[in-house]
C-alpha cells in the first residue's frame, strides 16, 4: 500500500498567550493602614515553540490540530506576588520544516536539526504591578500595566525532505527500483507512471561503515515548474539535496533531450538548483552492449560524470556508490 500518510504541507492557526495584567494594590497592616503599594507583576503569556525531531518524517500529526492556542499569563496579585507564566506549547516537526506567514509569504522559521528550538510566536509580556512604579517622588502609584497582547495568525508549514542525494527522472525511469536495491527501503514499484507519489528515503551503506541518505522523489514531467503533474510538490524537495542524480533509462528515445528537459524544469523552478552537483546514471543498462553504451555516452554532456547501471543485475552499482561518495565529499 502506498504511504498515504505522508503530509508535507499544512496550514494551521497559531496564537500565543496574552500577558497577565499587573496588580494595583496597597498594603494595609494593623498598625499601618497605608504601608505602600504591593501589587505584583503579571505572568508572561505562553510561547508557541517549534522543535526539531528526527523521529518524525511527516507533518501528519498536525492535521488534526488546526487551532493551536497557548495559555495566557496569570494576573499579578497583592503582597508582590507575580502571576504564573502561561504554559508554552511545543510543536515538534521533522528537520527540513519551514514556516511562512500565509498572508505575506515571509519565511519566519526553519528547523534543520534534531532538538533545535525556535520561538515562533512569543507570548505577551506580563504587565508591571504598581509596586514597580514606586519612587521617591511617587510613593503611592495608583496605576499598573496591562499584559502584553498575544500574537496570532495562519501559518503554512512546509516540509522539504533532507537527503544527501536526490533521484531525478521521468516516471518509470527506475528510481524506486534503484532505491530498493541499494538501500533497505521498500518503495512501491509498478509498471505505470507516478507509482511514487511521496518521497521515499533510504540509507546507502558504504565502505568503512560510512553511509549517506538517498531520496526517491516523485517523477517529474515536462511543465512541472508550472504545476503540471506533481509540480511544485515534487520540485521543492530537490532544494534540500546536495547532489542530484539524473536517472535516464537505457530505452529512452533521446537520452540528451530527456536530460535537457529535466534540467530545464529545475532551472525554471529555481535557477539556484543549477549550482548543485549533477551526476547521470543510465538505468536498465543490462540490455546494452558496449557499442550502444559508447553511442549513448557520446550524447551526454561531457562535463557531467555518468555511469551505466542495472538494478536487476547489480551492474555498475558499486561504481555508482563511489561516484556519489566522491561528489558528496567534494
């Protein structure tokens, strides 16, 4: 069954806590009915905090919490008692999550590491009680501060998959088969387009107990930068990958044209993607002889390393791992 619980885009209403009001109070004792101001400060309102958690890989858990409201701070009281702070709300998200304001589109926070915390919406500051305003020239202040206001608004949380290598190719190029061969991941594999509808991650074991992460991304089609196919939902995940491996099947009608179409879609979506390291793998190469391999190699860009592989016969997979490792460590 395909992973239908992968959620990488969600909107949610967030509201921090309001600060508690300061107290206006005067101490009265048995022998001193005018002992002076003793109104305490109000408590701080609760923060809305984002925290990275590598145990999460999707934003699914936020689907059922459309309104997240932090607790208000308590008001100050007599005897210089400060009100209690409102309880903070911590929203755990997978690394690679960005938060934008829905109205302005402004990037407000980005979580990249496990345990990283960002105060997305600070709670309102507690108001000062009248005891704070006592001075030699004002012995009986009759005023205190109200609590600071809460912050609220609709936010968009967007997950961009964090992986060392991203697989780029047309539907049915063999990306899922390659991932299932070189990692322990078990993506859905079938002989029809758009079998993969969500990113799949796997760890590739390398020499000397080294490893790196590879992502099988949903297949791209011409016009993806305009939203065709899976469009932007696919392309945004590529922004996180250090190396892009273009997978082109050996039975393609025109290998260079297929590469150029893929490259153009990346450029149209975000020109900065062209600064990444590119590698090319010709999949399903068990059907090729040396003469055909030479002819295909002559079509490919001379400045981009390439390798011929076959996930079925294991051909060229060790060479592919070596090439990826060198690219990642350069």
